[in-house]
């Protein structure tokens, strides 16, 4: 897997009553870490910004002991950040 990840390559398809995530946890983890480092933020700062603990961000970046629900929450937060950056 490449160290560089095009975050836009991670796709979430939503249909009424159904959520399908077409990215595995490793892709979400790599996208999160790539964005965080590029943004110059610590895991603690990201956690505070998103209302999560540093430990949760650490687990998400390693893709270990993280549920699909949490992976989706992280993906949603990351997507929001990337959308904001695109507007600036």
C-alpha cells in the first residue's frame, strides 16, 4: 500500500436505510494519519477537535481494536475536514 493516499479514493455509498462502506479500516487509518501529519496536528489535538480521546485517534490510525461504527465516524469527520480544506 502506498504511503500517499488519495483520500478521495475512499468512497462511501449511502442508500435509504443502508450504509455501505467501500473502504477497509486500513485505508481509513492511513487517510487519517496522512491528513493529521499534513495538517501538523497531534493525535490529542485531533481528538479534542473531534470530541474523541487521543487513544481513540491512536487506535484509528493503527486500525486496531476499532469497530466499523468508529471507522465510519472517523471517516465522516475526516471527510468534513477535507471538504473544509477544499473550500479554503
